[in-house]
C-alpha cells in the first residue's frame, strides 16, 4: 500500500484542517497515512522568524483567521477559537503524540486540535492533555510520564531535525515515499495522487 | 449575475495558474469575473519585503517552483520556465492590461503569463508585449502609446492603492461584491461559492 507522511505541528492552524481531512481522503485514495508530529518553532527560528508569520504580517494573519473560519465551517466547525497566546505551545502535546503507538496517534492528535481550535482549551496544560488522553482510554498518568522520558524527548528532536533535513519549512506538509514534498493542507489531494504514481506528464 | 474581482500581478507565479483557471471555473459557477491587474511590489515594500518572499526564503522558494511545475502540468503545461530575473518586471504588462477594454483584458493577460512562464519571454520588453498585443488583433503601437499615458499610469496606481486598502497582501486574490477577501489560487472555488451566497454555516 502506498503511504504518505503527514507532518504536523499542534500550534498550526492549517495542520488542524489537515488532521480533520487526511484520513478520509487517504482512505478514499487507498493510501496509508503516517502521522509525524514535529516542532515548527526551531525551523521558523532558523528562517529568522521569532513567532508565527501570521503574527509578523498582520494583513496575512487577519486573512488566515478568516480563511480558517471559512474552511473549518466547511468541515463542520462553524465557530473557531483563536488560542491565546497564538501560537499555542504544542511541545507537551507533541511529546505525548510521539510517545503513543502509531495506531493511537491520529485520534489523540485530532482530539488535541479540536480542544485547541474548537473548545478553546490550553493544550500546554497537563490537565487538558491528560483529560484528552483519558477520554481516549489511555492511562493519562503513565502516558504523561512516558512523554517526559528522555527517549521521547530525543525522538521528537530527531523528528524535527529530519523534517528540516527533507526541506520542510511549514506545516502541514506531506511527503511521499520517494521524497516528494507537498506543503499545505491544500496539497493533500496532490500528495495522494503522487503517492499512487500520478505525475501529470511532468518530465521524469 | 454575481461577480468576483480577480486581482493579479504579472510577476506572480500563482497569478499565472489562476489566470489559466478562473474563466472556466467561473463560467461553470455562473459567476462573472472582473480582471484587476495591480502591482504587488509597493505592497510587498510596505511589508518590509525588498523582493519576493520566494527569494527571501530559499526552502519556500524551492518548493514553490516544484509546486508550480506540478500544478502547471495539471493544467497542460508540463515544462515551466523560471523568469530570469525573478520576479519579472510586470509594470509594462500591467499598464497595457489597464489600458485595454475590460473585454480584451483576459486574453491579453493570459498571453502575457504564458509568454513569461511557458515560452520564457521577457515581459518587460516592449517588443514582446507589442507582439502579444498584435497577435490578439490590437494595434500594438497605439496600445503601447496609450499604456504610457498619464491617465493609464494613474489608473494603475489607483488600482494598487485600492488593493492595499481592501487588505490585499499577495496575488492572486479574489474579492466578492460584499468585500470578502480570498487569497491564493487555491481559494478560487471558495470565492465563487461565496459570490453565489454560500456561507457554510458561518455566523453572520
């Protein structure tokens, strides 16, 4: 089965949209999805951004929130909450997502995104993350402890370094098995088509 | 008939894609299109960009060219030429597009974009623009003379000022009659739906 890697950052608004859409679209395409949480902060810092470009460029930010509201409404979430502060600190959530088994990562990640952008919860709060984990049947205490272990911290750092190495500069990104990079939730369909061998007549 | 404004800049890669797609999509939606050439340079300068963000951020630029190639291939252009220098100077083309009658603007604009990104022509060259105009049945000499008139220069400056005033910060952008702003060729379908009254359950 063809697969795509879905690289996402919990603070990222369009990662939220992608997390909502990716499984249904991939299933319809007959493509598997590998969920890859990473941290965008270190990559942004390397580009000279001290915070989200949506904060640095107010007009761009204003349109992003409006676009997010429209797009989320299309997906059934007519009221979007702006995290305060934005971007939220997604480190804890990313560590927990990293600590989880592959099969458990998608549901937890979707729950985090909805808590952040629909319920308006603070995803940097251990109590919030613990409650989400417990709601999915995990032992929250044990999971939070595991998420704080050195090997999980190292695994997340390694994932972030790998993201940077393969040219990722924003989230979400999709990467196919042959290394083709697609940036943005709007490129999900292209990434799925590519994974299945579509090349649109491009020179090899 | 509902309409959208299609704001485009001749140096902009995604404006090229939008110019290729907008008329067919709008016709299918039953929406009219008002072609609005403007200059992005002054708006970028106001954001602190001395050149295209695709030049300032190399990883982003690299992916943009690859994405453009994939997207253009989907539209039937499997080989894309990168203007050198990039971004091209689109001032002359924008003045000519401004000088043309509304009905003549789309075909001329598409011809400019194809010359630039498919044929690899220098669109800042009067001979190139004159040839494109002549190929569409215009009196090239007279048109180029009109494009240099003070009233056309002023009209383009006014259009650019209006773009900035309504919150445009990139190209292409689509704006509906009630002022809803959509940024990027990927939002054409949303803009057309909005123009026809779709609100996706958003609070009014």
